[in-house]
C-alpha cells in the first residue's frame, strides 16, 4: 500500500512513518509533505496514493485549500493536535480521525476501518470539510499559569515577545525581558497561540509580531529577523516558511 503523509513537523512525520511500517512492513511511504502549496504540486505530478494521512493544519493553511484545488479520490485519515473538531462529521463520511500525538493502537484501528470500508469509501464534500474546520478552530491561548518557587503567577499571552525551544525545554520571554519555563512543547504552542499575533518562524522559535524590529534578506531566499528584547543567536526564517511569514506580516 502506497501512503502519502501530510505533516508539518518533521519529527512527528518520521514517528508516524515508523509506526506505519511497524504495523505493516509492506506499507510504502511515497512522500512526506508539509505545506498546502507543495501538496498541490505533488498531486499534479503524481498518481493518487492508496491512502493519505492528512494533517489538517499545515504550514501555509488548512488542508481544505488542497481539496478545493485537487479532486482527491484516495481514502483520507485526518490528523490533528486538537480534539475539539467535529469528529462525528468525519465518521459519517467514512473517514477516520486521529488526534496527535500518534498512538500505534489508534493507527491500527484506522487501518482496520479502512480495510472494512474500502469498497464504500466516500470523501466528504469540500463545503462540509471547510465548514467543519472553520467552525471548530481551537480558541487561541490567552494566558499561562507559571510556577515560580512555591507560588504561581499568570502571564497574558500578549505580554510574550517570543517563545524559544532549547534543549528540550520551552521558554517564554516577555517584553520586559523576564523569562519563564512553560510545560508545553514548541509544536503545541505553534498551534495554540493566536496566529494573528504569533508566528513560528523555524523549528525553535515563535515570535510576537510586536517584537519584530527589523527584517533583512538572507542566504538561500531566507530572511533574518531582529527582535526586541534581542537574543544572541541569529533568528532566521526557514525557507519553507518565508512566503507564509510575509503573508502574516501583511495581513
């Protein structure tokens, strides 16, 4: 079975790939795609796979942008980091739905379901898919509860200048330059923060638009960003996020 994976976090995609092969070593992962734009290009150049694992939120938009452009005839198993989407709506249309982080038993169950319904598979209409996604977006995170010694404080999200992942820990830095450790991964926060104000520019950092002080062109079509409060390391927008970063700044 040829499987196409849509997943915007590389390590998450690799984990899913390893689980699929562990379940069935005859499965062939034909490609891993992280964006709507690359997905559309892929479909235009390649034959439809036997199965698609479709992350709902990608680096440059929602997956319904792909469905509005390409006639997808392959079975789709949707995946997301959020549990508050309309799961039953997908199930009515004979599509399974997996909430991340990936669990091998959930994937086994989805593959068994696919096998059972293969001959009666029906893809949801584009308008239904768009409605499900649009009406069930998670509420942006407004505040953090932070433990400092024996005490707790609350931090408003709008007071955060940037969020950095470093050696397995996630740090928030406020505009007043105070720093705190939070018990969330950078992957989780990239999907929980208000996308109007926050953007993940590479694997390690999410910035608040109000923290941006200067933007310069950089090597290999990338961008270099200067922020306040400043940090020692260079902040480079990864190449695959430059387009969506510019759109975010111009929104």
